[in-house]
C-alpha cells in the first residue's frame, strides 16, 4: 500500500508543523474529498431534503440517499432501508435499547470490554425499567469466553450486545460464532462495530447480526454522524425513541401514522452535509481497501511493539500477540500517569495520542487500573510515524 499517496489526501498531514497523529481510534483525520463534499452541500445546494419540490431539494434528497447506499455497501447490508442515520454509534445503540421496550425481568448480557455506549443504557434500563443486566467474564483477562456465553444465556435473555473490536486493546471478538450461539437460543444480537468497520471488512449479512452501530468519525467521516444497521424486520418492530417531523405519513389531532424504516427513526431536519460526507468517507475507505488497511496497521503495530518490547518499565495492555491488537498500542509506563505521558509526547515531540480510560471505565475500574496511554495507527500513518513514537517512548523511559 502506497502510504505517501494517501497522506497527500489529508490536509493536516501536509502542513509544515504537522503532528504525528496516532489517535485514530478516537477520531480519524478526514481526506480532502470528504471536506469538499461537505462544503459543496453548503455552497451548491444548501436546501432541505425530502420536503420541498424545487431542484435544490431534489439534489439534496438524491445525495442523501446515495450516501445511505454507500453506507449499505460499507456494511454489506442488503437494502438501504436497513441503514438509519444517527448522530453516532451511541445514539444507534440507545435507539435499540429503548426501542425493544424491555420490561422488568428481561435479561440483557454484554461482554466485559464495552464502551460506555454499551454499558450505561443497560444500567439505565435496569434502574428505571427493572431489566436484569449482566456482564460476561472474559477468558484469560482479554479474550471472549464462548463457554461462559453458553452458560449465561437464559430463557429471559432478550439481547446479547457486544463490541466487535475493542477500542481499549484492539482485540477482536469471534462475532460469527457468538451470533450463531445466541440465535440458537432465540436471543437477538447487537454488535458495536465502531472500532472494527473502519479497519477490517465487516459484512452484517454474513455475520447475521440483528443490529450494528458505527460512528462516521472513526472511518474518515464527519463528527456527529453515525449509522445504525438493523435487519429490516427487526427495525420495523422497534418503537422509535424520537418522533415528529419526517417520521410520519400523516397526523391528526387524534392520532398519527409512522413512516416505515428508516424514516421513522430520523426525526426532524437531518444533517445532510454530515450524511453526504459520511457516504463519501465510506467510499474512500472502501477504495483504499480495508484488508489493505488491516495489514498495514498490523505491520505498524509490530514495529512499535518490537522496538519497545525489551523496556521493562512498559506494561502493554492487551494480548501478547501483536497480531491480535490491530493498530492499537495501549500501554503504561512505570512511574508515569497515562495523561502525563500523552501531554509530554504532545508538548516535547509533537505526537498526538490518547490517554485515560477510553470510555471503558468499567473494565479499568474492575481491575484498579487508572487508564492507559494509547497510540493508534490508521491508513495514513507510515513507518516513520511509529518509529518516532517508539523513540520518544524510549526517551521517556530513560529519563
């Protein structure tokens, strides 16, 4: 993969004082064509879609639905009507959590390395609706325990919701096997693909998941945009969380009639520019090729890991096999707070990484760990980036 070619697409990386950006697990950079597509909306057809009948409005509607189809391809869905535009993966997961209308005694199960987006909604429903929420224990601290899943599913389990690839350590769960086990027990499955879809091929039909949620800012798209995928019949059975304009066929003083999915979940005026930019971002990533991205990230992580493996002061969080961590290098340095590491890298070396608990507070708190520093590579990072990062860490350790 010719990284130099792709780096030219990202404005930030072509500035004189450009940082070494290793924070893509949090938010990816955006290529110029995504930025241009957003600007184009505001300059060439800045109108409302789906309501007015003038040509500007028709252009918005066409671009909006073209973006939906691009995202359908991105996830491998069968039809555009199975793709709902959301603000982010968090909103998508909340739409499902609330739309299932779970009641007292219903059981929801998640894995243990979940983002708050897949923890807090279930605590919330447990507190206010009386559902039972349990967390599946891992195998050997980092790995999914298939046998524990089989033992934990009961006649009251309505949903198993789990992260495909962890943003904490890059470890990927065996999604297809998990889905088969759950469906054999009549349990629906929701999968958080925010950290997997940008980095590896994801096919929701092949996986047979009922619901999947992603965020555009993880795959070179604009912030404030996400996708909820659902099998059409599953979406049709959800009760929308928000209703109002654009969600109904008609309304009277006495009643209303909802539009079918996905429209019934897209209340009010939409972020047309964001949706269009998300579609362009999905096309961009597909053009690069996610198999190529995955191979490239694994290579970069191996370089980082090999350079730093002999430093006893470094504790890497995640599987010991680098190939199981994707592009994520999550670590601590003895005697340093994770945030101090990130700030020092930023101020002294112009390297941008993330620090903290990465919205996976439950995992860290259960183990008494105060977070990690996390470097995460993407398609626009090259070997020089990760070598500079490794050199900087060596300097910090040897101070």
